C-alpha cells in the first residue's frame, strides 16, 4: 500500500493529518507558515484525495499501521478532527517515534452522551443516511457544519470546498468507515497516558467539539496545554492561520 503524501521544507519533521471527508489540501495555508523551519509531511488518508484507491479501516489502530511505513523515523504530529484521533493513537502506540502531539478541533470522544458534550447522535445518523444518497453533498454539508458559528463561515466553506474538490473525491466505503471510527473511538481513559508534550487547539464556536467539552478534556489530560481561538469554529488553522502557526511554533520551541 502506498500512501499519497507531499513533503515541504527542511528541519525537524512534522506530520499533519486531515479530518473526515477532507484531504491534505486543507493544510495549504499552514504549510508555508511552518516549512521555513520544519519539514512538513502532509498525507492523504487511505480512501481520501490521491489515496482514494485504498480503503480506510474503521479502527484507529489499523489506520496507524497503514500509515507508519509512510511516516518519518521520528516526528511531531498535528491531527485535525478525525485526524486528531489517529494522531493520538500514534502517540500512544509509537512513543519512540512521536516527539509531540498536537490536536485541533478534536475530542477524545466525539459523540454526545448525557454527561459528555459532542456531536448529536441524530446528526451522525443523518450523515450515514445521506452517504447512501449523495456522498458529494454529504461532504459539502459537513463543511458547512464545521464552519457554523464562525464569522468567516461563507468564505471558509468556499475556500475549503475548492481545496478538497481539487483532488479526487473520497471513496464511499472509506467515508462510511470514517464515520464509524468517529462514532466508536473513545480515548477518554487514555489521554492521561500520553507522555509526550501535548497541546490541544480549539475554536470556541465549534459545534462538533463544543466549548463545554474543553474543561472536561482539561481534566482528562492535566499535563497538556490548551489554546482556544474565541472567534473560530472547527478550523482555526485556516480561519486564523498566522495566529495558529505562531502558537504552534511557540509550543514546538519548548519541546
């Protein structure tokens, strides 16, 4: 299996992992902010973008096994949304290779429960149903949900849509597997086992990782750092790229 990837810059390695329905093009504005000091590897997950001839597993452990041969020997990792779950699994299972963990717009458990804020189960079911009918429109709707609440919502959706659809569409089986991965992965009892330097980035207006979840995650990972962008939703690394890169570089300089 060959994972599609692109490499920019030189220096210590950073690997960036995109979220559900997306591809590595979402990092287009962030990579130039980092590649003057780091070597940044952006990958298309199996089933997405230029890796769409492959199949995403519905288990983070199996996805990580698929990715490892394509990754540098040692690296910092930044995972967005579903990519944050994959980055977390890599940090837990490959401590000798992962130098630091950063997640953005991600949660150790994405689904709402009585005592846990998250994505409503009814919304997940809508995505499952819509995938059967028109997965292209499903991805577009997911983009709209990700930008919801942001003052830049329309511009964000337009820009991300152009980037994502510039590459091949994700294949339907991988989209389905990704929904299952989002629905079933639960790292709440494992966050405290992360030994690498760990930073979490959030948008205060994010509807997929509600602000109410941030304090709960703080308690699960008391040794981690937390950065919140008050005027951003699910994509602060796009809507406030320079500020995001500045905060991330500050974290990396202390690792």
